[in-house]
C-alpha cells in the first residue's frame, strides 16, 4: 500500500524546515564577530574573481550592522516558513523562497563550492538551499489534479518532477566525475573533517569509519558515481518506488556521515543541510494510486419475460475502469 502523500503535506514539511532555518539564524553565534569570518571568508580564496568580489561585498555589507542584517535574514526565513504553513499564503511564500534561495546559494554558499573543486555530494554539494527551490517548484499549487503523484499538479507536472529527480542525481554523478578527476580525494578525510561538528556517538562512528576506509577514496567515489547514474535512470523504469526509496536512503547516509546531520547541535548551523530535502524530493514524485472517478448513476437493466413483456430485473452500475 502506498503511503498517503499529498502536495499540501509536503508544503507543510517544507515550511517547517524553513521555519527551523529561521530559528537557527537567531542563535547567538550568528550575532558574534566570528560569524562573517567563519562562514564567508573561507569561501573566497578559491572562487573566481567575480564571485569572490560579490561574496566579499555581501559579507562586508552584513558585517557593517550584523544585528540588523542577521535579524532580517532570520525573519525572512521565518516568514517563508509561516507562509507555507498557512494555505492562503503558500504562493507568496514559495515565490519569496525562490528569490531568497538564490541569494543564499550565491552569497552564503558560494554556489555550493562548485567553482572551488572541493565539494562532493557526500558533504552536501551542490547546496541544500538549491533543493528548497526545486521542491518548492514541484509543490506549487495549481488547479491540475491527475492523482498519479503528489507533485503531479506542480508547475512542472508529473513528468517534469521525474526529470527533476533525474537532473539532481545526474548532477550528483557529474560531481563524482569531478571528484575522480582530482589528484587526491579522501573519503576518510571527509569523514574526519565532518566528525568535528558531530555529537559524541556520531563523531566516534565517523572516526572509526575514517580509519577503516583510509586510502579507498577514489574507489568509493566510483561506486557512488555508478549509484547516482542508476538513480537518475531508474526513476523512468517500473522500479520507480524502489529508486525513490534508495535515493532517499543514500542521501540520508550522506547527511549522517558526511554532513553530521547538518551540525544542528553545534550552535553555528544555519540549516539542516541536504538530507531532509532529498526525502521531500522523493515524496514529491512518489507515485500514488490513480484517482477514483465518480461512478455513474444507477441504470435499470431490463429483461424480457417469457411473454415478451419487459420487466425490471436489477440495477447496474457501470464501472469507469
């Protein structure tokens, strides 16, 4: 039996994540002197000059009055979240989220570090906020209803949703190709780096895996490249549900081991990272049972008596399918 997944349910879940982002933005670290240097400056050294200049300008602007600007950042995200929780304001909230997602992806995430040749799907590339907009497009409320998937009435339609899933995992495959082209890639190093933002039990697990997988970075990247390609193609086969489940599970593994659950317990996290958004994406294109159409009215069925006179025998309901 398919789980009951609705477009409205996904909108509410997306709203709660946006609301969480807003609450995280109110943490004391975001108002401290370490916030801008700790989040902006590390992205400048390996970016193209035009992008580095724009990020530096944004950081300087925010740092000039961090209390005001950070409060504004937090309130915008809270407004998006609350707007998605209220049905009449879903469209304005989604429209605002698209613009805000672009701002954050550009100035806050440096386009997911794509130009730095440092990111990988394991540590959250190409950026969680990009998926906020993608899911928002898929659950945009329209008048179309075909009942075949939770996002079938979104801006892109059902096939558009499948194409988005393929594009996301195709992008993941391209990132793994980029990883394989690098001189050195260490999954062990990624685990060790992520362990610094983890809870004690998770940090212990990451460090143990880091020791076990030392030296196997390229081999693991190749396996994950093949898995990403399979997930991109599998959505178009009769194993659509299985593809969605496996894709969500793989994203959650990345989220747990490579992103330390978004570092939510560190006091400096700005969002839960990419794992929950992949789950919402899977829900958005999850196939549901076809809509049951209204049955036609009862019609009398006649039979003839032996003397040839008609008589009412039964009422027949003709099925649509």
